[in-house]
C-alpha cells in the first residue's frame, strides 16, 4: 500500500511528527500501532492499537521491540525522533531483519530545506541579473540574505516561483522610495518576499489588496476558482504575514477598484490584525496578481498605474500563463502606449520600469 509495509509501528507516538504521520496513515487505510516509553501517554487515545516500549537506552529495549513486532506483525517502523532513528538504523536489522525504517533521517529531513536555500543563493549570485534600469543601484543582497529570504518564502504556499524571486532580488536594488502595492495576495507568499525586500532596501511599506472572496476570484478563463478555498485564504495570509508585519505591512480586504479609491482618499490603513500603517501615497512597486481575466487586469492597471512614483516598477504576474492571455494582452498594450524604461520577462512575469 503506497510502498509501505502492511503494519507500521509509530514510536514515540506522541511527537508532532508522529501524529502527522498517523493522520496520513489512517487516511490511506494504513494499519498502525502507536508506542511510547511513557506509562501514561495522552497520545494513546489517538491510536487504534497501542504498545509500551522502554527507552532505547534501556537494556531490555531490543527484546521488547522484538516481542512487539511478533505480537502485532509489524513490518515497518516510523520515528521522527533523531536518537531513536539513529539507534534503529544501526540495530533494527539485528533485532528483526524483515522490518524496515520507513522514513529517512529526521535530522537530514530537517536540514534539507536549508541546503536548498543555500543552493538557491549560490545559483542566484553565480548568474546575476544585470538590469539597464535608471537610478543609482543599492547594495545587492549577500548569499546569507538570499538564502534566508528563500527559506522563509519556501514555507509559505503560493505561486511565486523561484525565477520570480530571483528577479525581485535584483529588481529591488533599483526601486525608488515609496509604497509597495500588491493586487492579489491570496496566502501571502509574494507579499512576504516584497515586504522583506522593501524593508531590507528601505523602500517603504507594503499594502496588500485582496477581497479574499470567492465571488471576486471567479475567472472566465478557468471556469471558476472555487477549489482554492478563497475565504480560508484570508486567515492563512494573516498567519503567514503577521510575524513579519511590524508596522510595515497592512491590507485592504476590498476589490481592487474600491481599494484604489481608498488609497487615493487617505494614506492611513488600520486593521485589527496588523494595526495602523501610514503610507506615502506614491507607488514604488506595483505587483498585479489579481483576477487574470483581461477586463480585470486592465482595470487594475488603469486604477493603479497612474499612482506610480518616478522610475517605479510594475510587475505583471503570469504574463506568460497557460490558462489565458489577460495579463499578456494588458502588458503588451501598456508597453505600446506608455513610455517605459527597462522591461523584461522572467519567471513568467513581466517587469516594467515606468518612464
């Protein structure tokens, strides 16, 4: 069943990783046994069957495990505990040769994301993006800063791909002072990237605009978008951004046109979650990633692009998009009709420095 033995022992059963594995195992119909070295473990109620095992440092552990394997016909062991995993990796073959560890080293798994982040930083610095942008360039990010940005962004769900993050790392060296406005934030991945870079370079504060409403998310090109659970996304966005907000990030839970009108009327935004934030009233970077139907993208561009600071940037997400051509059509029209500076496409997005 999915490559797992018929019956799996989960030990120690009460660790968060154990309970997460238990939930997945029960969902797929896996037969599981919970085990603990505690005589009264609260996790016992979560398991269909249970066994007591001494600590791996106890002299009778091997025999107790051997008896549990025989009693419950156990074919595999899952453990998120590094000490237990290391012990079983060395000893399980001698205790019961036909039983396997079903998970990789917890330590290696925990450290793997940091390795990915460091490799991303190395590749970003080895192939720098050179922009023919106006204005003096700020100091570029170090490898450590890029790795930190990538690592934290990687823990937030969303469609902000690696190439787009790579482009933004270079782009923010040329962004003037002002507000960073994002149209369409969903779970907050790109909002986090924008907020981190804006703070690092001293650009300004970030305003996220999204109605977080299924009604406004319906896209003709996709025949609807209900599977994204839009209403739930609002809570996820706030959970993801709250630790990083610190007075520099806020949001308007409004359709884009109404938010643009509110932004023109006043510079102060107050929310229960993020408190009060005062904005500059001119946009240094505008990230358009809302509803991708042509009419909606066009309205976003018209409502917000006139508020750009001199030399500010517009990022039109999904300019290259397999599900429709709204962003591409709007981007091409803007490039034909508006004087611009530097413009390029990377990670599927169109980046434009306004003239």
